[in-house]
């Protein structure tokens, strides 16, 4: 146990390995829920509470992504440990002070804010989002003053999605770098349901099993979507047509996205991504959203019916997975940076490997069923919008076709 003021805190051995590392750069590479990010966050909180005159930098590639994930985790843990103070949290400058120590939260899209900054510790969360140049520049910021016997550290945490990334190609082979590998087996606090979800990946896709269960470097040869752009924020959507896409979950997260059709462009915004939600919970959440057509998972007809009976215009989403993906692939999709879970899913979304193909890129016309909740919701909404509004979509070669499909009644007899 580590004592943070008034509360004993449980941790995993990944916390210990990061705490005990003597390397300047510590790269945490691991599978899903291996405790790597949580452990680094705990370690930095420990340093914040026990050391003196230290400056800590916590960053992701963009600040909206940081605000939705790592910043929230850090502050939630401070509150859980009973040490958060509103007066120490400067929400304008995104800093947190404790005694003589300072935490600075930033994205690399705000590089001006850290131009002359000096840090003792920096954490790059989702480090594969950064470039090698970003990494090199952040290492140069590890110039905060220290006492004899102390050392400044740069911590990286990531899932090993792509073996061609700069981290396995360059960073892990540099001097004064330690790589800490972790898997779900290093996290004794996971539920049996989630462990089963990970171990069952071996029957779904060997690459996803390797990355998310074993924490080993994967390949992205069978990527489904490359036709998306991450933008800082949504433009004015006053004139846009829009609809929601909804994917249901319990152990897996329930996922809701809002898809806007502005001119001939699709904008996809993550609205909800939360596990453990019942249909009643989803209905309660929807009462806080603007009323609009909701296209849901067509295999969950009873849930869609419940949402309809609660007064929402809910419809079956399109059943054809490959057909829906083909439609989405023909668009350029614009995703605001704060839609972090959607961005992660769309980056990882892959076709299943063809077991009979000798080519590493050989695939089946079926996506891997893992981390696909928001991309499924997106597909339902985009198909629903094209079906309802007769949107003109581009096919390869510049040929256009007009979708004029009949807009079907919602499920059940009305």
C-alpha cells in the first residue's frame, strides 16, 4: 500500500516498476486495461504529494483529447484520494498546484504554452499519437532543477497497435530507455467479464489478440477507414441535417454519436461512451440530448422499441455491415478532436484476416468485432441520413450515385 494523506491506495506491480526505474525514458507498452496509464497517473500523484519544487507535465497530442481522458483521470484520482482542492486548480491555465509543486496539462496543439517550460517529469499518454519530433522536443524539456540523487523522467504509455510506429522502430532502441511491458494479467482488479472479452479475442482476430490481450506489437495492414480527418472543433452546424447512431452495450460500452450532414460533408461527434448502461439509463441520457432521429443496432429491436415508446424517434439501423462500411468509406469523415474514443476506434478498425491467404494483407469482407461501438453507431447514422435525405455520395472514379431509398417506419406497428 502507498499512503496518500488519509487513504491507503491499491496499486499493481506496474506502478512499482515505473517507480523503481532509473532510466530517463520509461515506455509503458501494454494491452488493454493492463494498468499502465493508471499506474503512471498514480506515480505522478505520489510525486506531487511527496516531493518538493517539482514541475510535472501531462500531455496528449491535442488538448481536447487530454481534457476528456487523462486530465479527468488525474483529477478524479486526486478527489478519490481526498487531496483535491478547488483553489489549487487553475482551470484557465490548466494547472494544479500542491505545495511547491506544479502540474501543467497541455496538448501539442498548444505548443506556445510550453515553449520555455522546464519539467522534472513528463507523461505522454497515447504516445503513438505523437511524432518522433514531438518526443525529441519533449525530452529537451526535461530540464527542471533537481537535487543530488534525483533524476528527471519522461513516461510514455500506449497500446502497441502498429509495429511500424517510431516507438518500436527508434525510441525503444535508444540509450537510457526502459520498456515496461504489461497485460491484463498485471491488473488483478479487472472483472471476469472483461477478462473473458479480452481472451475471447483469440477466436476473433489474431492481431487484436496480440495487441490487446498479449500487449505485443501489431500490424495495421487491414485498416478499414483512412478517409477521416481530425479537426479541432465542429464548425457552425445551424444549417446541418443530423441524426444519432446508437450501439448498445453492458460490459461493452453503450455508444452514441451525432452525425451531421452539412452540404456534402459528414461530421461525426462522440456523445456517449459508457459501460454498464441499461436501456432505462440510455433513455435518461437521451432526455438531455436534442430530439432527433436515432438509428440503433438492428439486432437490438426490443431496446429500440423501448426507446421509441419513451417518445424518441428511434429506428432500426441498416443491417448490412459491409454495405454500410462501403458507404462510409466513400465519404470524407470529419471528427472533432474531443471525440477521443471514436478516434481510437476508427484508427484500429480492421478487416478480419483471411486464414487461407498467404498475404499478410489478405482479409475477409467482415470487420473484427472489438472496439467497434462508436464506428458501428456512426455507420447506422450515416446510412440513416442518406436514406432519409437522398444524399449524393461519391464512388471511386468520381461517378456519383443518388441514394433514394425508402425511409422505413420505426420498428413495430405504430
